[in-house]
C-alpha cells in the first residue's frame, strides 16, 4: 500500500475530516492534501508517529473511561 493510501486510511479511522486531522496534528492543510493526492510523499516515519499517537490516545481514553466506570460502581 502506498503511503498516501495509508495516510487516508489512518485519517478515516479517526473519523476526522482533513481539516480536523490537520488541526489535530498541526499540519498545514495543503501539505496533508498534497500527501493524500500523491503530489508530495508523506515521510514513512511520520506515518508511524501519527499511528502511534492515535493508538496511545485511544488507549488513554479507554483507561480514563474504565476508571470513571470503576468509580461509579464503588
């Protein structure tokens, strides 16, 4: 799979549109658009870092929800 396809799938997996995704990662909108359209190549290391951040924040969100549920049942 090409890097641009990986980026698009990653963005879609978050449920964000391009604008939200760019704001979340503090990436210029045109840069991200060029990456997805294949006009520029997204660095592979950056894709890995984005994936990692998304995974860690989902994990953190899940832990926070679990803690809140545990407090509610006590």
